[in-house]
């Protein structure tokens, strides 16, 4: 390796490391805000919070890494061009392609590390992250409830005035609003108690809440509408009342909108392929079973001795009809026609309901398969995006000839926001089965590859982007010059 290659790699890696650490810290702070409701006011020790964030931190690397590669490339090569180091290289017969050669190999190695990280480290970190959340809630059940505010847990809203005890399991001043989901009319039950005690088993998904010395108020919804106007309710007092609270919603591994933590992302590529094979077999079996069920539904038998439809070939009425007319219904009496129409109507309603339910079930399973394919492809996209961002950032830096954090960070944010938006858009389309998972995950790369080729070609041939912004900057300069000239005259 020549001295020049060492110098270029060293300059780039120093910038890359600095940028990566800064961006990583910013995204970790964003993650703290994302999970602030689970961390704030829960009486967690510093080590537990540190573990919580350390298990979450690897999930943001796929977003931070490509942006760091892009910004570092623009800054490094922009600095080379700004300080006329590229001019010195070209005067010595060293082209931009030659200057990028060893650094391209370095970024290629970084891409392989990124794939290994996405395939092995991130799934393991996400699995531990979800289990840590569950363990915290089970070992310290009071963590699910913060003092002085209502906490939504399942169908209940719980507020306590004060917590005490080693793990905050002793409660004082408990107020609960329990919504009756079947009625859909807001808080149907209100429970107030002077004291409470939270307990939980390590292998259970339920919290047991024991309430002492309280009152129970429940709205009553009579079937008669006139009685509802009186707004009846039931009231009772208790010395001890036990409630089981379902923690399944707290332990769910689905934070897709922001945290992007879903069950398929806890698997490696080999595990995903095995899971997809099982899901695909299950999907095909359900589709065949659904089709056979619809066919069998049409082979119904009318249970009426005067309407022998089970064997239409041997039926004298139908045999007679086939010789004279094609109007099958005309051979039956009015009561028989009514019965046939009613049977047909009920059968169609039943088939329609079955089709809708089966369609929704198959659609959900198809989306689940697509999510698993997306999880596989995204591991490769993370690696490829590092190379793509380098081949966009390096020539762009050489063209704009600006280092530092000014103009480079503007270009980097615009390019990365475009990349991230297209990636999210493609992922959503693939989830809805509008496009294939491969196209959905690769859409951002497909869109930006022409930009990388264009910039590399222009920078290699020292052409520049040739975009003239004088039409925008000249009027502003003229106004500024006029204001300065007027001020000097005064």
C-alpha cells in the first residue's frame, strides 16, 4: 500500500469515526425520547437503563452507518478538492479513480462487516431488548405504573398517589377506570381503593393487583332504551378485591412505526428462510382448504321430501323439466320457491362471510411472509447502501470542493432523506403485496444508482455538475449591494 493510499484511508476513517459517533449519539437520544414513557418515573437503576439502551442501540446502526459513510465521503473528498490536494494528485498522473481505489476496497470490507452485524448482532440485540422489557415488568411489576398519572394497561387506566416497598409494589390511593369493550361507551367501571399490592410470577404474563378498602362503581346498560335514560349504576364496597392485569400488550415485540422491532427482525437469514418455508407451506394448505370448503358448501341438500335436489338426475320433476324447459324454479309451488330462495340466500350469506374471513386471514399471512422476505433483503441492502453512499459522496465532494460541516451536511441530509423516504415507501408497498419484497427493499438503491454513476462520471472527467444558481443568487446579491451602498451614502 502506497503512502498516498494510507493518507486517504486515514483521512477518511478519522472523519468517518467522528461523524459516526456524533450521529450515533444523536439517534440514541432520539431512542430515549421514543421509550421515555418506559424509563421515566419507573425507579430504574442506572445499570438497568444502560442495558436497556445498549440493547436498543444496535437497531439504529442500519440508519446511522450509510449516513456516516455518505457525509464522511463528502467531507473528506471535498476537503481534498478545496485544499488543491486533488490538483496535486492529477498533476502527478493520479486520477480520481486511482485515488478512490484502496478506499473503495476499505468500504467494501465495511459493507461485509455491516452485513454480519445486521445478520447476527442486531437480531440478538433485539431479542435481548424485548426480553429485558419483559423481565423488568415481571421482576418490578410497579414499573408499569407511574405515580400521579394515569397509565393505560390493556383495557384499564390506573393511577396511584404513592408507591412504596422495595420494588414499588405497595400502592396508596388507587384509582382505576375499566372500559367495557363490548359497550364501547368509555369508562364503564370505576374502582377506588385506599391501598393496593402488586405481585407477579416470573413465568406469567399477568400482574395480580390486590386492592383493599375500596368502592366499586359500574354503569348498567339495560336493553330497554327508556331505562337507559335513567343512567342506572351499581355501587358496592369491598375489603379485598383481586384483579389480574394482562401484560401481553407490554411484552409485544411490535414497535414498527419507530423502533422497527418486530419478531422477524430477531432472526438471522438462515432462520428466516426456514421460517418462510414453514409459513409458505401453511399458507398453501389454508388456501387449498378454503377452496375445498367453498366447493363443499355448494353441494348442500335441501331437507324437504317434496324437493328432491340431492339426486337431480333421478328426480322426476327435474327430469321432466330438462326435457321441456331450462327454468328450474318454475316446476315448484309458491311455498317451495320461497323455501328454495331462502335457502339460497342463507347459503350465499354464509359463503360471503366465509370468503371475507378467509381472505383477511390469507392476506395477513401473505403480509407476514412478505415481512420475512423484507427482513432478509434488508440485511443485504444495509451492506450495499454503504457502497452506494460512498460512490455518491466521494465524487460529490470532489465536485462541490467544500469540506467541513457546512455545505456537505446539507447535501448529505438531502440525499439520505431521499434514500430513507424511498426505502420506507418501498417497504410499505411490499408489505401490502403491491410490489415484490425484493423490489420494495431495493427501490431506494435502484433510484439512487443512476445518481452515483452520474456523479462518478462527472467527477472522473472533471466536468462538474454544471448547475447554475446565478438566477437565484444574483437578485439577492443586488438587493444586498443596494442596501450597503445606501447605508454608505448616509
